[in-house]
C-alpha cells in the first residue's frame, strides 16, 4: 500500500533513449571524422559535434542518477539502472577520447583500417540504441537478446580488424612517430566496440532477470 503511493519508475526509459540517441550521434560523427579526415574544416566540425553529444549525454546521465535517488520503485534493479547509464556514458567518453587524441597527436592521415573500425563502432552504437529502445517491454526479450548478439559479433569483427591493422602497421610503417600515433588510435577505436559490448552485457542481464 505504502509503495503504491511512492513515485514509480519515473522517466528512466525516456532517459535511456535520449542517451542512446547521443551515443548514435557520437558514433556517426566519429565515423564521419575518420572518413573525412583530410578535410580540415569538416574535421573540426565533427569534433565539435562529438563534444556536444558527450556533454548532452553527461547531463542525461546526471539526470538519471538524480532520478534514481528520488524514485522508490524502479522498473528493474537499481544497480542495473546505474550500471546501464554509466556504461552507455563510457561509450561517448571513449568516442571523445578518439577525436581528442587524433588532434592532440597531430595525426596527419588515417588508414582504411581506422575508417573500418570507426564504421564498425557506428554500427555498434546503432544496435545499442535499438536494444535500449526495446527495453521498456520484456515481450521484446528475444529481439533484444538478438541485437545484443549482433553487438558481440561486431565487437569480434573489430578485434579482427585491429589485429590485422596492427600487423600491417608494424610491418609497413617506416615513420616511428606515425606508427605510435596510429597504434594509439587503433586501440582507442577498438575499445569503443568493447564499451558497446559492456552495455550489451548489462542489457542481457536485465532481460534474463526480468523476462
């Protein structure tokens, strides 16, 4: 009786969806940044857009955590809610790290492998969004788990691309400074897909506990 009078659920799913929109924006701008890297003006615009998405996502994360403290009955486990929004935020933090590192390292060119990794990351981000949008209804459990499996596969694809890229880099790149810069960018790009997989793992846990 007492519990029924307390705030119920709040706007958690709405906030998850808003954050997922920023994740997709960040992933899309990162892929565009890598694919348009030779265009200095476009490069600057993409980095600014990534920064904006990261800042907006931070606000949504803060709002979600604040709401969590104010809500008595939550749609699923409180720790899982906090973990989900935090892991989603990690994706954008890392996307921002890639963009900032490319500038701080004064990277002069990117490789086809870097572009491929960024495109895989954009696909991972889109699937994170797709899974999050279905999370408000456990009748969607099968579809959600299927999307999580797709994220896992994309992460494995990113692993393979990075291993191949590293092998090619150490075999063919004669400029040591360029080698060091690209190695760092490859590792950051691959880590974005890892963070997407982290989100998929949290979502899988929520579904398996609540479906």
